[in-house]
C-alpha cells in the first residue's frame, strides 16, 4: 500500500542535523529535478526584487523571513520530513506516538508531495522551506507543471503492484495523476461534514477538519494491522475501521473516489 499525503504550510522552525544531501533522499531519480527547483528557489529568494519573490511564493510582507530561510537551504540543518511538517494533518497523525510496527509501516508506505522535492518519505532529511506548488520560479516556471512532467515514472514505481490511498489536496494531486491499471488501484478521499440544517441533512467540506480526519484515518490504518492488497480491500478496511464511506461513480481509467462522511467536528 502506498499512502500519498500533502505537505503542510506549517513546518518546524529549524532542522537539527546534517546539511541537506540530495543523494540521501528517496526516489533518487528525482534528484536532477530537485536540484533544478532548489537552485531556482534559492535564486528567487536571494534576488534583488524581494517584493517580486514574495508575490511569486504567495507570501505576505510579514513573511520576508521565509526568503532568508530559503536562501540558506543548501547549508541549512535538516530533520526527517515527518518532523518538518507540523500542520493539522500531521498533528492528527501524530507520528511520534505510533507503535513500532505502525511506524515501520509508515516509513515504507507514506510519500509526501512537495513543491520543492517532488515527493519525499517520512525519513528523508530536509530543511524547513517555503515553496508552494502554485509558485512560479525563474527558469522553472509553474512548479505544478514542472513536477507534472517529472514525477510520473518515480511515482508509478513507488506504487508498485498494491493499492494507493491518495489523500493529497487538489493542487498537489495535479502534479501526478495515475492512469490506466494503476488508476484502478488508486482511491481518493474527500471528507464531508454532515449536519442538520432546519431538519435537512446538509454536507460541506471543512478544510481544517478535512485535514484532521485524513490524519486520523491514516493513523488508524497504520495501527490496525491491516495490509490491504487491493483497492477493494482498502475500501473494506476503512469501513471495518468504522468510517462512513460512500463511493462515487467514476469513469474508466480514473481513480476511485470515496466520500468519508463525518457528523462531529
């Protein structure tokens, strides 16, 4: 099973170990692309037009410190990606408290999408950075389109022959979309909050809770001991874990789409 997660804007303030070494990252076939994006990000962040750099990265005036941090990425201390990302999903997943067997499974099965790195495993050592997938970088252009050209073979190889649980947000999902037989093994999840409004059940997407639910869902899968070998088994495992799952119709050659319906925030 491969589990695809989005990154988070929230990140640790600093790494704690050795400098970045691209050669130590997983999916080494991505390293030429990583090096190009990294060089472009550093060039943008150290360039003469700080206002343009802020705009390109979607940063506010009060976030100029992110440019200084980006400027030092090649020399910055690193930490495992599972510690670098600190947003709502990762708080709910709570990697640090996983039992040993679940932690080993997480290391093998989780990939995190990234505008800078393409994709990394939880144990890959990276520095904190700011490079949203919607950014435009000099010489690279739109980051999302760049990774869409580069990620395919590496992601297909990482998926292997098992099911894929794709929990990425839309912007990151756009960087790689499984096709053909692999799409049939891929399950995407949307979290819907159902509540009663004047006697009528009403559903909506709530961003914060969507992320938290996905984090808990991954944690439950990892700690349950189940090892689904097919998309059907993965859907069944979610239902066995007491998630209310509704599958939506999908066209042939497209990933399966699940709605996970929750009633409490």
